């Protein structure tokens, strides 16, 4: 862990915030050799490859990432995004479903993307998602977004389920 921290410290500010992208790439690969569960390193590596117009390499990076982190919903989510971007819709849906199965309460984005890819209304996808949880929550579908009733900070009403940032 200390080795990893020192490696990251060696990157700032001279590597990431300069034009020395090739060195940043090498450092990210070193980080991943030390800790393959480092989501931020995987995101940065794939982003670097995408920036260099290496879409297939970026796709392969996410395949490596989910292979090394098959029990993490976050890795499956980002792999699903990459599959969607590459128009590999079959694997995108599988990745989003796997992400939901690992952490069901993070599944709002996954349900939205499955809806977009499959053409199924989001409330149908979301209902399937809720049935998978074996719970019943009243919800509304408005403009392809899901709202649930809640009491938050003294306000009772229908609240949008916040999506992950990506």
C-alpha cells in the first residue's frame, strides 16, 4: 500500500497535469500491477486509451478489469458503459444486469441503460429489477427517470433516484 501511495505521489504534478501522457500510462500500469482493485486507475487507463483513439484497447482494458474484479458492481457498470459505447449491446446488457445482481440498490443507472438498449420502457425494466430484489416499492416513471416516495429533510414527496456519476 505504501509503495502504491508513493507511486501516485510521484505522478503529481509532473505527470498527469503535463503533456507527458506516456509516462502517466506507464505509471497507471504499475499501479494496477500493485492493486488490480483500484477503480480510479482503471478509469484513468481506459480514459487515456480513449483519448488516444484506442477504443479497442479501452474495451480490452475494461474486460481485464472485470476479470480481475468480477465481484464489484462498479467494474461491471463501467464495462457495461464501454460495451454500450462500442455498440456491443448484448454484453452491455449482461454487464448492467451483473452490476445490479451484485449491488441491487445501485441499479437505477443500469436499469436506465438496459431500457435504452433494449427498447423496453424503464418502468418494465425497473419492475424486473425490483422483483429481483423481492421487495415492493411504489415508484413513478416520468421522462424515463424513476422517482420514489420519501421523506427527506422534512419534505415529503416523490424524489428522483440519483444516478451514479460517470
